[in-house]
């Protein structure tokens, strides 16, 4: 069984996230999605609208995702690759090159981000609409 892993906050889940998850899932038979805990988001200077449990529940409902695990820190990726027996690590290309250290341990794939959509854009446009 070919296993894939990807990481993110996945807040206010949108079609750009789904497009990433769909393409990531096509690199194998089983997709593990590591989502940032609220504490790790604080380290990323991100404040998610939905908390970890809510984001986990939403991602577990996505057909392309087979398992959701917590992302607690920047250092866990190498352990995750071995603990979960991962063949391919996938991220959007805004992260291009940042995780090349994993190339000795698994395939590393950076996929083009989906244009014109982001959680930040959604929040900003909602602010405008309601201002
Ligand atoms: N993404 C995308 N297109 C968008 C928005 C996001 O392809 N329009 C991708 C990102 O490149 C990332 C994933 O969707 O691979 C999740 O995006 P975020 O939730 O913004 O995750 P991020 O804050 O980049 O956290 O350790 C890695 C970090 O946890 C990644």
C-alpha cells in the first residue's frame, strides 16, 4: 500500500485545500493528513477560526483523506514518515524546497497552489462584505 502524507492548518476548508488533498491522494492508496494543533498554529502565528477538533472532524469527512493526525511541531515530519511508513510527502509549492531534507527518506512532491483562494482571502472579503 502506497502511503502519502501532507501537513497544514486547513482552516475554513476551501476548494484550494480540496484540490491539494485530491492531487496528494493520487500519489498513493492512503492519505495521512497532519493538521496543525491550535498550539502549533500559535507558533506559526496563525489563529484558526475552527479549533483543532473541528478542523479534524471536517477533514475526516473529506473522501480523499484516510487518516488525520496532529501536527504539534516543525520537527515531527521525519518521525512521521517512518512511524506511518510514508512513501510520498506532498505540500503546496509555497513550501517548495523547504522539506527537501526528506528526499533521502521518501518522495517529496510540491504541487502548484490553487490560485485566487485562501483562508486569508475569505476572511478579508467577509470583513469587507460585513463592514
Ligand atoms: N494550498 C493550496 N492552494 C491554496 C491554499 C492552500 O494548494 N489556495 C495548500 C498549501 O500549499 C498547503 C495546504 O494547502 O500545502 C494547507 O494549506 P494551509 O492550511 O495554509 O497550511 P500551512 O499554513 O501552509 O501549513 O508544516 C507545514 C505547515 O503545517 C503547512
